[in-house]
């Protein structure tokens, strides 16, 4: 085995003497002359490994490479040679959605931090809408099993010991529906009586704060004062994305007079002043300001724009150039492609993660933030996101060394620890099951067949029996080898059960599709029982890694199927 090909992320420069083996000792020193921040050099000699890091982080990343080498080489010591390594991106992050609807338990978060640290990820964000236990706002988070101040401080310390910056995250403009649906906060909504989303579905309550109401700013100031003291990070992500209803309600006249993007920018600048007053550097999602690129130059040059996009074809080149030309620091923010998919989207994930890394490097991005969302019930299980986590870590560390990475091998060795070599390919193949059902953006048609119902009929009604049959054949072929896996992790049995219920959901999507076409062999009563079993198992699996808050909302995404079958039965 070529050990270097199985590392994740692989170093950029290494010279091996493959017929010799180094000893087992390790000696570590810090010398800034080694190179830029986080760089390291490892000399693998007969007496052991000699590590020199440019800083403490460099030494830490050298240890991760050595751990991966030892795993790759089995019981033997690593080969003799020299590794010289440093990252493309100084910031390599992951953002976990803890608001829609999964709030992980502390053991789950600690385990993820350990995985991310070995993958040389050095920033973590927990996307928050309503899942922090703010004092005086109990009605918002009461049923959400929120993270507490004490838990954040514990997680912050755990991250810091592993060279990960835990960055506070609180959406502050759009995506405030979990607040605005409550009577006390409804007056702050731009459009409290609801509106129609850009894709045509109706949203029945407030979504975005009214930027003209001083009470909106007062609310988020209170949230910031409670949230920020629990983090040692000097960064703060204030969100401000997808303000879909801005200009449709209370700010309509002002938006018509001055322009919607100008009204948006003015409120963002007020938020910026509050963040700066609290000694933090503001991050914000860059999607709205990109609607009027001529306004980007008015942004302060000491904030960070987050340029997000989740398709392999996303125009990162154009968008990153807009921020670069304006002199505004920015991250590229791709995603794992796990959400609204059930099984993942392998090809899109790799394309999206890779192209964002390339465009960001070409145009001077200062960071890479890999996002993992949970839209519409967070029905995908954690292992479905591992492929995206690993690929994003590799491409952001060194794109040139890792763009041809054997991702299946890396997943087997360093993520699933599967000595049978099953899980890497299984997860890659699982993420292609949807191909037979016609591609769409930001999800799969199988997902929408399962949860879309009549309101999203346009996303599944064109599928044929042949498409559902082929999807099921692909699914059976992908998960067939699961019983042969030999996962060397404490949660091995849980992972296998999560994959089985993933397959059960995807298979049921094929069944309900055929049922609607009138060509499914199982009767409605059997299909209803199948859904009940899936929901029961979903609940069990959810609680194995996550808090109970949000579980009922997630399970409710599948409940309309039971109603559909009951109607047919009666």
C-alpha cells in the first residue's frame, strides 16, 4: 500500500524510502522558520519521528498525519522519509445546523470535534436560530433542547485544546421564524401574516425582522450580550441570509423608495456596529448583497463575507471575484450535499467542494467553511455527511494533493475505520441512488417524493415507474455489502442501523412513488405499516446522537404518508 494515498488530507510534499521503517519515538519542537502558520516538517528516521512545527498548531497537525500513517501502515511503523506540509486555507471550517431540527448531545459534539481535529479542520460553527437557552426568551426554545451557556463553555475549551476555533453563530435578520411565530415577537416581523416563498410555497408567519423597527436591533443586542461571553473566539457569524420577505410588508415603502438591498445593507451595518462594539469580527452570509454587487464596496473591510453555494455548478468564480474586487475579506462556503437528499449526493458534493476550493484560492479567499444543513426535518443521518466532511477537509488543506484523492479508501481508513473496505464505497454509491430519478438542485426527487406531498408535487410527479425501479436497484446494490463491514468504532452498530434506516426511507420513497402511479405491489395497509416502522426507528436513532427537541417536528415530516394511505384504505 502507498501510505500517502490513504491519508486524509494528504500532505503536499513527501519523500519516502519505502523499504525502510522508522522507529516508534516522537520528538517535537517549534521553529517559526519551518514556514507559514500551521506548517510542519516530519523527519521519519530509524529512531522515530522528528517533528518541527512553525507553531503549536503545526505540531498538532503533524501528530494527526503520524496517527493516520500508523493506521495506514497497520502494525508496522511508518516508512522512513520526510513530510513537509502546510495548508492552502488558513481557516478550514465546518458549520453544523443545530436548528433544523437536530441539537446534538455533548458526547456527539465531542466525538465530531475529535474527527474534525484529525482531519485538520480548525473552525467549528453551530448554526443557531433558536437553540441557545437565552434568559428571558424561554418560550422560543422551551421545546428545542437548547445548548446552555455552560455547555458552550465546555465545548469551547474542548475545541481550543484541539486547535479548533468555536465561532458563535446566531442568525439575526432572516430565518427568525422560530421567534416571530410567538405573540411577543410577532410585532417585530416584516410580514407577520406570511408570504409566498420565491419557489411558490406559502409561509404562514413572520420570517424576517423588520429592519426599520428599533426593537429588532434591541432584540439581537440582547441575544449577543448573552451568547458571546461564552466563546473565546474573536469571530461572530450573524447570518443575515435569505431575507425573502424583506420589502413585502412593513418596509415596503422604504424599499421602493431606496431599494431593497440598500435597506438590507443599512440594517447589516447597524448589526456590524453592535458586533464591533463587543470586540468581535463579524461574519455574514453574502447572498443578498450579491444582488447589488455595486454595494459590496460599501461594506467595512474588517468584516468577513461568507460566499455560499451548494451546487457543483455554482458561480463561485464570479461571486468570489466580486468580493475580491471590492477588497472585502471572504470565505467560500460549499456544503456536504446531505440535506433534503436522504442518501446524500456524492457527485454534487465532490464537485461543489472542489470548485469552491479552486475559485477561492484563485481569488484570495481567507477561509473555507463547509456547511451541513438540516432542512425539512434533518432526515439524513450523520454518517451521510461524513463523505462531505472528509472531502472538504482534504480540498481545503491542499487542493492539488487531494483533488484526485481516493475518497472511498480515505473514508474506510480514517472515518469509518472499516478494515473490510466496505463503507467508503458504500457511502459513495449510496449518494448516487437518486441519479435514476432525474437531478434537481439542493436535494433529490426521492426526498421530495417521500416528504413533498401535494405542495411540492412539481418535484416528484414527473417520475416514472422505471425511475423508481432503477433507484431501488441502485439502492439494493449500494447497501448490499453492509453486513460485510468491519467498522472499528464504538458506534459501529449505530452506524449500520442508521444506514439501514436510510435505505428504508429511500426504498419507501420508491414505493410511494409507484403507489401514486397505481403500480406498487404492496397494498396501502402494508405501506402504512412500513412507514410506522421507519418512524419508530427514526426516533430511536435520533435519540442515540441528539437531544429530544425537534424530534417530533422531524417525525411529522413522514406522518402525511400515513394519512395518504389511510385515505386510500377508507
